[in-house]
C-alpha cells in the first residue's frame, strides 16, 4: 500500500471517483488533562461513481478498532497501514463508512495539540490541520476538493468550553458538546479548540446583519487581552471586505482564538481562526507589532471568502490563496476609512518584499504557480514566493488591470464559485471579463516563470542638465545555480517618481505611470525636462523587481536617504541598499554607514526595526571577519547613543533598547544591561518590563555574565509558558561546552520537547558570538539530520533541519561538507531543498564578506 505522501495524481483519481456528502465525528476528550490518546469515531457518507471500485481514506492513529463499510466489518489489521485505510468494493452511489480509532494528542502544533499551562496546571487543546493533519484527529478524505459538511460531537472535561466552526451550543449538563453541521468546507479548515479558555464576546452589526464575534485566550493571559482593539480591527475588516467583495460574510459566527505553541502566525479555520498567543502582548511593544497583528487578523478574515468559501482544487494554487489574503489585508490597512496604518505598503515593501527577493534568489526558486506533485512538495512551499512574491505580483496585477476592475472580477468569481473549488484560470477569466485585458501572456510570464527582473534608468542630459533621453532598461539575471527554468523579461506597470530637495527634504514633484515591457522602454514624457535630484523607478512599489538608482540619484540618496518626506520612497531605497549589500554590490561597512546616517531621521518604527535586524545580520554574516568586531562595536555604540537620545517612553526608545541589548559586548555595556535588570541603572522613560528583562538576561547569559542560577531566578519571577521558553533559550545560549551539549541532546537525542520550547533551544544554541564553540556541531548535524527527518513530524524536523544547519560557519569547508552530504545521503526532495537553501545562505555570505574585505574602511 502507498505510504503517507498523497500525490496529486492520487487525489485527482479519488476526486473523480468520489463525492463526499457529510462527516459525523465524535471525540472523547474527557481524559485530555492526562494526555495520551483519545477516542475518535467517524461516520462519513459519500457517493462513488463506479461499483466495485477501490479507494482509501486517510488516518494517522496509534490504533484502529473498527472499520465498517456499508454495514460490513473490515479487519483493521488488513486494511489500515501507514496513514491509509483501504476501502475495497465500493457501492455505486451511496456509501457509508464508520471508523473507530484511538488518536494521539501532540506537542508539535500538528493535529490536536495539547498544552498544559504552568500557571494553572490546566490543559488547553487546539487543532491545526493545514496541510494534511485532519487525518490525525478523524478519518478523512484529506484533499481540498472533497468538500463536505461536518458535524462534531465532543465529550470534554467538566468546566471546559469547546469551540468549532459552527456556533458554540449552550454549556451542556453532560459535558457533551453537540455542534450543528457546517456548510460544505474542506477538511483542512475544520477546527476544534477546547479547554477552560477565557472569552470575550461582541458582534458585528450593519444594515440588519449580525455576526457574533468571540475572542478567546488562556486565563493566564486575560489581563493582557486588548479585546476592544482586536474587535476594532476585525470590524474594519468586515466593513472593507464585504464592500469590496460584494458578498456578506459566509459563516454563522467569527471567533478568534489565541492559542499556545502555534507554529504559524494564524490559521483560517472557517469561523474559528486560531492565532499564536504571542499576539496577546504581555509587555510594551512598538506600534509595528500592533500593525503586524492587525495584518494577521485581516489576512485570516480575508480567507473566509478566498480560501474557505471558494477553495483551491489542489495545493499548486496555495500561492493564490495566501497571496490574495496578504494583498487584501494590507490593502485594507492602507485604504480602509479610519485605519491606524495607512502606511501599510511601506511595511510591506520593507519586510514582506525583502523576504520575497531573498527567497527568489535561492536555488529552490520556483514559479509562483509551483508544480506541487505531492504533500511533501507543499509542506516546504509556505515560503517567500508563495506569500510575499505572490502578493507583490497581485499588487502588480491590480495596477495592470485597475483596482475597480480587479474587485469587480473578484466579486464575479465569488458569486460563481461559492462553496466550490477552483483553479487560477477561473479567477483570471473573471478578471479578463471585467478589465478587458488579455491576461494569458501576463500569467505565463509572471506566474509560470521564476526569478527577478532588474530595472535601471538610462538617462542622458545636456550641459544644462536637461534630459535629452530617458529609458527604462529591464534585465533578467541568470537564475541561481541549480534552479529550474530560464530568465525572462516581463511586462511591468510602474510609476517613476521625480524628487527634488526642498528645504532639506526630498519631495516628489512629479509622477509618471507607464507600462514597461521588453529590454528597453523609452519614456519620452521626460525629454526636455530638467534632471531632478532623484529619479526613483517603481515608485509607489507597484511592481516586483529589483530597482537600481543612476549615479546622480544614488549620490543624493546616500546623503539624504532619511530626508524623503514620505515613508514609502524611503523604504524602497532602504530595501534597495539592503539588496545590494546581500548581493555583494555594497560593502557591509558602507551599508552600516548609510544606515547610521539616516536611521535617526526615520519616523516609521517598522522601518527602524527592520533596519536594526538587517544591520545585525549584515555584521554577523556579511562583514569581513577581520573587520566584523569593528563594525559591531560601532553599531553597538550607535545603538546606545540612540537609546539615550530617544524620546522617553517612545516606541523608538524601546526599539533601541532591544537593539542595544542584542549587541552589547564591552564590560561597560554589559554592566549597563545588568544595571537595567537589577534596577541600579535607569534610562528615563524606559520601563524594564517582563519581556525586556528577558532580553537583557539572555544577552548577559550569552556573554557569560549570567549563569544558570540567574536564569532560574528570572524564571521564578515569570513562571509562565513564555518564561519557560525564554529560560530554555537563555540556558542554550550559555557560552560553555556543557550548555551546548545539553541543548543539542535535548533536541536531537531526547526528541520530546514541545515545538515552542525546541524552537527556543535552537535559537539559543546558535549564537553568532560563539562560532568557535559550536563549530564541532557542523559535523554532528550532517550525521543526524537525515535520521531526524525520517523519524520526527514535519514541523519538528523542519525546525531542526533549518535551525541547526551550521549557517554561522561561513566557510568553504561548510559548503564542501554540505555538498558531500547531498551527494552521499540521498535525502528526499523536501529535505534536500531545505539544506540546499541553507547552503545558499553560506555561499551568499562568503561573497558578501569578500566584497566587504575589498572595500576601504
């Protein structure tokens, strides 16, 4: 019998044979406080097109007790193997299957995750099913195009609340929660959340429409839950999406559940969205964190229409599902009346798009519309192309067809395919109808090819500085070694911004929007005009392309990057500089000086924090080793200076406090961290709260200034799950061989750490200041990674494969060791991809270090 990895061909064959009508699922979770396994009973009714045909249903379970097909018992020992139950001799027409099994709680964030809160000792459960993990909880036809209705019945411990896709019934006297059937939805967006959760209820009401709203979290986080702010963002999303989609919210209620140890940001379960509970902020955070949380909330809400109501037929359109939600969530932040974040496209340009550019330059780069052959392919495809490049290209599509035309097409698409499954062609045909644009060529060049284009201005002027010719040159660089496909020139809809210095500010004086296609596009509108101080291609960030400045514009921007009057052109220039640094076109030391010259003028806190992260990465990975400590010293001194000068109590002050804490290195700097931690030193306006205390202590631990006793004392102050994770990070960060050996053994040898704790241990283990200490683990990594991949769940194995790769050992020896392992181990495609991507990071770092070494200081 085939194994656990469902292929696209198998899914297509099953979809031709079957139509699934309904599931009735009964789970006995009454023993959840103790853990282990639980009883799962599934009755599924479906139709088959062929008498006597054979198919299979998916299930991951320690034990299967009963399999009854059309009243006939089947021997579980004969029909259940790996993750499948064989279904022989189907009837033509109606069939009924009953499966009784023991399923297992997990601590990996997959299937039914069980977490015990150290604050109250209570267990909290939630499901996470995307991509193939509903089969861990009930027998299911685990593919998105076999939709059905789902009726859940759940026996829970006394005092618990159970939430699912359908409205929560009144608390039952017998502790058995009986839910009404859902509409027709896919298995991966069904959900159960159970435990003594704290709840806040409200409603969305407009023009007679009433949608019950709920927000849930653990009681230990209730004091920090800013429900009013979350409801406000949610209501703005309802207003904007219902107007733009011209379709009422399609489910009976909308709950948002902040759950522990969640692997992703959130999950779009129909009417029961699960969100990582780090978004319930225990300590002061900057406005950038609230913006990111709002984008997550809106992203999942957009999925209720695009993804849940209308669902992809197969996972090759995962990109469209995620890209649409990303694009529309940011558009909502940018354009919805009363939004707190009208600058959302600035954040997108400086974070999401840099992720996309990075991913698109890896050997694993792929077309946006990737070829998904099986579940292994899709599990590693939740990447920067699927989310960020896809959303960037949707933004380009909106510019190409027009925003009104785009949303009219989306409205037609929803009405045509509600509760069904679609392919990309279904959306494009609707957009062609409303826009009049032929999108076949556009789709072929943008969605079916890999790689990034580079746009450069080609400007000539006369002796008076008047432009005599202006053109946009488009380049298609070669794809990374090992990548499939050929470089291609694409049609771009871009804006060209013209900027002048006025009273020390760079102000846009004109804007021209046009189509760029082919290698050279003339722009006659600019001929005869005085050359501006800065010419910015792709102004407003309409397209997806690397942009380079001409020499005169670059000189001006280098002196005045922080002086742009608006945040988006600043972000575009910052992103271009970062891209040049990663590509070895700008030395790390020059990038550092550019950032230091402009970051003090940067008002957008999200951009400030992105720059802080990028500088740290550049110094740790891209700086010439002989100069690295000089650069780090300069950066740390600058961070301390900005901390002291920042407005007391401001977001900028907090951001600089964290940047300084992450980089402090001298005895005097570390003394200041210790003083802030014990209260003997203060910075006016800076509140050293719970999370900042951990930031300070972790750096002290990593530099040998705090020991296990200090970590234990801090954990005693913060006896929470977050505190336990921070303590695990701090212990793994201790600069001793014993600490590293313990951390490694806890991840590799014992293999029973919960997902969130394992993530913390891996993060603490990989300290850039401890390269020599952890160098011996490079060889150990290659000795164990294939075995780990074969034995652990996907999420746990992926954390290890990426997180413990010797990325800090930037050397030819690391490349050689990786190549030798790739040649000899024969890993499957998913593991090969992850290791190859990590190898590319080392190769890029070597190139950047060489460029930095060649620069004059």
